[in-house]
C-alpha cells in the first residue's frame, strides 16, 4: 500500500523521509526521524511503535542493520511488517516480511534506502534511489521529493494514491520540514506545491523560534482562493 524513501545529507547532517500511499494520513503513521540519530520507515500493516522503538535503538549507537534486525526479532507480527532505517553514518537496511502485500521490493543507495509494497514494478525502489542520488547538492527535501516523483512516474502503487508526506530533521528536536497532503487526487504533486510555498519561509520560522529579535516582520499569507 506504500512506497517511500529515507535519506541523509552528509553535507548538512539532515535526515528525511518522503512517502506516499493509497490510504489516508500515511506520514503520521509510517515516517519517523530524529535529528542527529536517523530515520525509520514502518509500513505495510503499519505499527507506529516500531518507528519510535527504531529511533530509540539508533540513538544508542546501533547501526541501521542492527536496528532493523532487533525490530524484527522483537516483533511477534514481523511477517506483516516492512521496515527500513538509516543511521547517523548514512548506513541503511530494510526488511520485508513474508506477508508483505503484493509486489514488494527495496533498494539501498549512497545515504538512502527505498522500499515499497503493492508496487506496479519491483524496480521502483531502485529508480527512486537513482533519482535521490542525481542532485547531491540540492536540499534534502528536494531530493526526497524527486525520488518520490520518480517512483510515481515509474508506475507507483497499483492503487490510486491518496496521501503523501515529507519529513526532514536537522539541528533542532522538532522537524525542520513536516508537510502532508491527505486525501488528495494527486498527493505527490500537492506535496511538491506545499514544498515550493514552504521552502522560502524555513529560515524565518527558525528565527522566530531561536532569535525572534532578528526575524523579519510578520507578513500574512496571501488570501487563498475560495
């Protein structure tokens, strides 16, 4: 029901995830990242507890492979789970249980890992990895979105997509980027539009939190069309 990618930017130390699926609110259940620690994907028959547990394991210094192995070993329903992780060094690992739905696959690249289930083509994760690796100097959020867009262009999921999310963490304990498009006809395109609107404001929002006296004056958003 889902395809996704987790990645790290070695230049900035950012971690992030881009994800899309046919069900609602995918990012709230499946995408987990923590600044300075790593990122975890938990999908197929989703158990959000695995995302939280995975980040806690990564925070102890365990590698992505050790973390995924531990999650599988500890979980009595591992056969239903599809997992992926990236650690503080950019090393990756993934797992697909024997009851993962439909055509499923995963691919690892330099500082990234992509996984999916109910795919129209098992090569989709590999295509996503290629797209992520094509623009190493761009913002991590852009690279993750490009990978998700490549997955859609390569055939995506066999069911219509309805939700998508983009999550990026950096130096602070809260997300630098946390954008979601839910119950949309084209959620990945909607997510790209949200990113185009949000990216120019990231620095301002950080200044509001950390140094409000240095922030530019507040300017209300343009009125949305009815």
